[in-house]
């Protein structure tokens, strides 16, 4: 029992900690995730190759292993089960194991990019190079990129999938960017009521994410530090008192 608890604690530190060993481990995982994301992006063009299924099932095995480890290190199994990314990874795993049955949900694979932005690796890496103020900007940029890929994948799957070659994907990406930026050239449109509803949702969410990105770029840099008295979570980096309740703060110099 003690050995199992020690292993769980070690894994928890590696996955969520900020020590040098943990950051190195998370960097390796990030590189593997980037390779998996590249496979997801270029996978449709590799289906004719004999090695495609081998890579597909290797990635499925890796994601399944990650899910097991995350379940093991979770404080409570219920917490792990209620995490949105747990269900996203389960769907991604299903699309890898049953590609013909669940291909409609393959666009969710873009969420793997979002996971990279939530890792402590980003915050610690920016702190080490003295660019902590870019943390919010990079995370907001990742949110925009993830949404563009997910919207493009969804639109391609349900509206352009039957087009030959890369034409369908390019049309879906073109429509998504034109819609999100409200350019609206009108040369490519989605048919029917479902197409109109898709365009409406894409515009609303896309504009919101772009506004959030603009705010992250232009607003003054703030650190995340919860006030012990009132709980206000965002403060100026050099704040001494909480501007909400006046409580004396003790914000670390590194902003963590």
C-alpha cells in the first residue's frame, strides 16, 4: 500500500509539479503531444500508407495510458471523471480505435492543443526567460487556434467531407476564418438551416475569443494570486494591498 501511494505521489508531482524533474517530464510529454497533433492534422493524407493504422493504434495506446495515469493520480476518481478533458480524450480514443464509426467526432482531436496551454510547463518556461507577462496572451492565442481547428474540422466533417483531396478542408478553413473575422465574402456558404446555425455559433464564439485575445494583449499585466481575505484572484504584479478589501498581500516575485 505504501509503495502504491508513493508511486501515485511521484506521478502526481511529475504531471502537475514545477520542479526541474517535473518540468523536464512535462516537456517530453509536450513534444509527444505535438507529434500526435501533427499526426491528427496530416493523418487524412496518410491513410493510403500501410503504416497509418500502426501509428493510429500506437497513439490510441498512448492516450489510453495517459487516461489511466490521470485516473490514478486524481485526488478522487469522481474528480477525474468530471474533468471535461477526460471525456474529450475518451472520445478521441474512440475515434482512433473505431475510425469508421466515430469519424464525425474526429475534429475534437484539436483539443489536445488546449491541453498544452494548461500545463505548468508554459508558465514556468515563460518565467525562466523573463516573459511571464505573455502567459495570458499565449493562452488566449491557443484558445483561438483550438477553436479554429475544431470549427474547421466540424464544418469539414458535416459539409465538405465528400470533396476530393484537400479542397474540402481548405474550403472549410476558408469559411471558418471568413466567418470568425466577420469578413463574410459570401463565395462559400453552408447550405440549409443547419449551415446558418453553424455560422451563427461560429461567429459568436469566434468573436468572443478574439476579444479575449485583444484584452490579453492590451490590458496591464496581472498575476494570479488569491487574496486570503476576499478571494480576489487577479492583482498587479507589484501590488501590496488587495484593491478590493485592502488586505496586505504577499505576492511572490515570480508571480506564481
